[in-house]
């Protein structure tokens, strides 16, 4: 395979995977979809205030047009990302599961 598996917004890659861009993404890479660029910026600001470390300031990324993201490393070494994928139509604003 290509050295990684991708499930919606969960990506775990090997060092030689093109997705890793030459370095491991941390123990786990979790990406959370943001509603807009402002939410990505706020995630980054609040995360730094809470003790996370910078792994990539908010900005456009080359993954696809409109990909705007910020990356932080949490205290356990995980790569936590907030991403806005640009203008799009969603089937629902969120998923709600009831038990």
C-alpha cells in the first residue's frame, strides 16, 4: 500500500508515505473539521494558551484548493489539526448519535 490509511479525518502514516511529507505526524494525527477559517484561527490560539505546541500556524495548505488548517502537538505528542476545507455543501452541520 501507500504507507498510510485514511479514514475521513483520521490519518496515520509511515515516515516514507507522501502524506507524511518527510516526517512523522506524531503518535496520532486527529483532524477536526472547522466551520470556517476563523474557527481554525481560534483553535490554534486557544490550543497554544492551553499548553499545546506549534506544529503549523493557520494558513493555506497544498493538499487541495481551499484547504486551510492549523496544527498543534498536544502534551502526549499527538498531532491535532483543525481544518476548513473551503466553501462546500454539507449534508448536515454535525452528526448526533443517541443511545
